């Protein structure tokens, strides 16, 4: 069965993931120079997931309105 459009959560894809896939871990380890070609892909070391928090921007007062 499929889910009705009205029941789908729109913000579902926005959540941050706390685990990398194996391919993402290998690329991250290559960036950190901890993985080389030919190494085993099983038993990889843990890689910290960087969580990005979006902060709301503060409103800036318009000086043009004050001067006019």
C-alpha cells in the first residue's frame, strides 16, 4: 500500500543522520588520510558525524528608513 499525500511528513528528509554509510566513511577517512587503497573495508574505525545547526539570522535595522 502507498501512503496518502496528506499523511506524508514534509520535513522527514531534513533530519540529520547520526551514522555514515560505508562509502561515506571511506571517503571521509580518505580525506583524513586514515584510509588507503587496498585496505579492508570491514572493521573501519569510527568517524565523527558533523552536525550542522542552522541558526536564525538576526534582523538588521535599515538605516535608509531612519535617515529619510
